[in-house]
């Protein structure tokens, strides 16, 4: 049996990171952690308790009262729990999406979440997605993926998710929210979103979910064997994209 590895998947908002991380973890029988859900749960707590983001003491005190865990549901998908309450639906609402980036830019919030995330990966056999997984949480991950996609495609995917949940939304609102989150996430002082030097970049604009999973599974196999350079893995991606890209999946 090959040793379990850590797969870190980072990228901008709504690139499909969680979708593929979830599929991959299931395929490998690994743990899946959506680190963004943790920052969303903290944001929900801060909103409910009117925490002033400028007040460092209040932020630190609030963090002591926040316990986040994940539980697998009957549908086989993990749900996020905040202090033992299932908040999976609540944390996906636009109100949270609009507040989560300023909250996750706060140093005490990052310190608390990164500590928990590192504990979750102690035994490896984990797929975690987020913004700083390959750079800060698991800098020694055996496989680091940096996902990108065209902004309009990302907005369209997110819009579909809102509509499927019955939340009315228009494309421009989603597009603006994504652009603003990308701006804050990549310019903040504390572990800003950036591609780790040894990450493999995949633009999934023209891939469907199955193709993306297939490609990343190939990279996992290469990472498990441990003998392929970053260049070889990136070449595998470029070849796959040449053969499988469909023109604009909108
Ligand atoms: O993946 P998501 O869109 O649900 O993440 C929500 C926010 O959480 C995102 O805008 C930035 C923040 N985040 C972060 O700062 N670090 C992570 N590792 C994951 C998410």
C-alpha cells in the first residue's frame, strides 16, 4: 500500500476547488476538508454576535468560543458544524460571502484556523482546499494544485449553485462579489492567496468535472510514485488540456 499523501488545492473563489477535492477524497478514501467553510463559519459567528472586526480583543475572545467540526451526512457529503449546530446552508448565503474575506484577513482568525487545519492533516490521507493550503498550512504537501478559471465561467458556476438552492441572484452581483473577494484574498497581509512555487497550475475553464477529476487523479498517482518533477506534472496537464479542452463551457 502506498503511503497516504497530502493534496493541497488552492485558487481563486469559485474555481471548483471544493467540488474536485470532495470527489478526489471519495475516490482515494481520504479525509476532505473545505477550509473556506471554516472561515465562513467564523464569519457567521461574528455576524450573529456583532463582533467588531477592528477590536482585536473582541475577535480573540470570540475565537475562544468557536468550535468547528465536520460530519458526514446521509448523502455522503460533509456538513459544517459551528458549536454543534449544522450551519452548512447558512454559511453559503451571500451575506456570508460578502463578509468572509475581511474576516479571514484577520491575523488571530488565521492563526486559529491554520492550527486546526494542520492538526487535521497530521496523519496525512487528506485533501484540503482553500487559499493558503500549499503555501502556509501544508508547505510540504506531496501534491499542490493551483486551480484557475475564466472569471465569467466562475461567476456562471456560482450563479447556478445559488439558483439550485432557490436563491435569486444576478450574474453581475456574483461577478462583483468574486472580484472583490479575489482582491482582498490576494492582497491581504496575512498569507495572501498566491500560487506556491511548486504548485501545478490547471485552468479548468474548458474542462467538465469528470475530466478535471481524471486529470488530478493522474497527478495524484504521479505524486504518490514520487519520482516525477514539477515540470513533468505540468506537462501532463498541458497535454491533457490540449486533447480534452472544449471551447468555452458556459
Ligand atoms: O472557498 P470559499 O469561497 O468558501 O472561501 C471563503 C473565503 O474564506 C474566501 O473568500 C477566503 C477565505 N479563505 C481563506 O482565507 N483561506 C482559506 N484557506 C480558505 C478560505
